């Protein structure tokens, strides 16, 4: 399942599941990836610092090169992306904020320009402009227990709209979050974020609007500052990321006024961002 034929790009989110997949692929190739199989991590600037450290540690421990990319406003920067590193990567949501200012509206559950631009299209542009690829295989770390997302990817493949075909080796291998958790319990290092029954509530963009409301408030309750970027962005835009729930400022206030919130009370909506 983990033998990947190039040209291919492994999408590494910086989470436990995609890291599990990356490790299995490396091992399947004898400990070294083929030259035409690349690993890409797209940084939005809103990932938890522990996520950035984890990406760097995976690269170091497993001897694999991971290309770090960030979206850029082409009109300002002269190119639509920049190759960065663990040291130079944005940590205050700069790429995300620049995208919102350029588009002049906030992403929402229906129009998720953040994932589309900051991750999918940024990877596509790098593949075409730097790797000079016309077609390639995209390797994504969706598990077998993420059935809805797996079905969406397979349906997308059928349309033939993209320059790439997405493969899901973990889903094909029937790997679940339980398998991923067991794997990391055996490793000498791990992502330094809470593992709640196989899920990482603080993974990806920490309080992303696609996460469940109670999950977001649980995170904010533990770290009130985690809401500040989102509060400032909503204030600047004069709008909210979602019309069906309180603003981030209101959720921050509620999280401090009310009792404890459980991470598992709601799963949120499926997004292209993976663990």
C-alpha cells in the first residue's frame, strides 16, 4: 500500500496520521524516498508551535527532506508562494491574514478559500513551477475511519479535473486512529499536543472555524490568547467566519464565564486539512 510511484507529492499536515503515513512510505522504500517523491508541508502561520517542531523532528529523525511552503500575494511578493523553513516559517498567521486582505472576505464552511489557496493551490503551483510537473500523484493521509472524506477524494478523482490523482494508502490499508495512536505510543518522540482518543483537537489551525464550537471553546479556555488572531481578523473584516455560531470574541468570553467544555462533544465539519 505504501509503495509510491513518482512523480508524487506526499502532503504532510504535521499531524500524527500524516506522519504515520510518511514513516510507512519511507520504510516501504527501504528507508529512503525515491528522488521523484517529494514531501510538502504548507504552513498557514496558525499552526501550534508544537506542530512546527514536530515537522522538523520527523525530517531530522527519519532523514527525509520536507519542503515548507507558504502562500504569498503574487502582486506584492512577485510569486504566489515562498519556500521557508522551521526557522523562517510564519507563526502569527501572516499568510492567512494576507489572503483575507487580498480577497476582502472571510473564508467560511461553504467557501474554504483558506484550504484551497494556502494548501492545495500553493502545492500545485510549486509542483508546476519548481518541479516542472504536468501530472503527478498526490499522497494524502486520510484513514479508513474518515469515510466521508475518503469518499469525497475518490469522487474528485473520477472528475479528472486536477493535474494530479490522489491516493490514500492509509485508507486502503484499513488504518484507523487506534492504529495511529498505538504506533506513536511505541515511538521515541511524538507530537507534543494532547491525544484525545486518537484525535488531536489542537492540530492544524488551532481554533479553526471548521472545528466544533465546544472544541474551540475548550481550547480557548485553556489558552485564551489562541482566539486573539481570529478576533482581530473578524473585527478588521467587519464579519464573522460563521453565521451559525457566536463570534470568536463571544466564544472567548463564554469560555471564561462558563464551565468546562469537552473536546469530544462535537466533531466539527470535515475539511481537506487532515491530522
